[in-house]
């Protein structure tokens, strides 16, 4: 009986608060902008390299992110603030619960140097000791063989739709949850040194991705917020440039996850307010 009474009281209290929250924290017509930073992680992946003199695959390659150590100049200088791993997003609430947004997730993907992996395929006419046929052989990824990084960066430009629900609210404070899905394209600047080829490091449309996001939002005075996010998804990159020769390519796909902390602002263009949705 006590459990039933407590349950009924909780439902009544939650319903009352939800109704008041709905009335006080309408979102339709709002725009928002945020900026913040991330740490990211990646699954291992097979990387397939093709070119005029080679066609080989490296199995289960491990990579890490590379977030910049914090200092005020790097993170807030007008000329350096894009160096760290960052997240940018601009969006619009088309009703009180849903928004659509465009964003850029600037991650960094760094192949772990000197790891040993399996290699399959053929390398020839490179003038190196790696000119061999390979079949499930072990190879150490030393600097004279391969350096492979998406460090400026693993740029995931994406569109998302998110649902927004206020969990708790007061006049100048609210706690909200939002979750969503997104798709986008990958435009990495891949830093690669492969065999005897000169270092290559240029932007290129390399593939596409999709993901999901879960977030908690603390909003103050209805306009300013701090948000903690977890994002995860799948990235497919069939068109990675590796050298100055346009015939040289790599392709890979892998899972990724991010933990983000962002700071933002809500604002309106029009004063007309619709609380009904």
C-alpha cells in the first residue's frame, strides 16, 4: 500500500511539473549555437592501400585520438582555437521538442606507430625492402613504412535531428535530455607518409558516416547552456588520398565514440511565440 501511495504521489508531482515545464520552456522558433571540445575513441580497422606499385591490406590497425593539452592560448586564441578536437553546431527548433542542426565534429585519428599487424597483398617497384608478396604475414608499422593520421583532422560534417525534453525546470534554470540521429560526410586532412613517397597532407572528401547522440543540458536564464554529450556511430572512408599521385588511395571503416562538453546560447529571431506544441 505504501508503495502504491508513493507511486501515485510521484506520478502526480511529475505530471504537474511536466505541465509547468511545458508552459515555461517552449522551444519552437528558437535557434541555438554551441562550441566545445571532445575526446574520441575508435575501433580497430582494416586499411586497404592501392596504387601503381602496391595493393595490400593491413589488418586490425589500432588508432587513438590526440586532444591538445589545455592552455588558454591554444583553446581561446582567435588564430589557434581550431587546433584542439572541437565540436561546433547551429540549429533550429521547428517545434517544442524537435530541432534540426548542422555541425562539425573535429576529431583526430592517429595510427599507433610501431604496432605489429597482419599484412596481405603485394608491394613492388618501390625501391624499399618492403617489395614482397604477403599472405597473413606480420609487419611492424615503422615510420619508414607508414605514417597514417587524420589529424587536421577527422572532420565529420553532419546534419542531425534531435528530440529535446525538459526533465526539471525553474524560472531561471532547467535540466533537459536530448537524443538524436545524424548523417554526414567526412572531409579529413590526412597526414600520410607511405614507403618512398613524399608526405601528403591535404583536405579531401573521403566518405560518409552516421551516428546517434545522447545529451544532458543545463540551461541558465533560458538563454545560456552547458551540455554533456555522448555520440557514437560508424564512419566509412573509401576515398582517402595518401600521396600526391591521384591513383594512390586507401579505404577503411570503423566505429567511433565521442564524449563532448559544449557551451552554447539559445536565441530567437522573431518575438512571436507558440506554446501549443
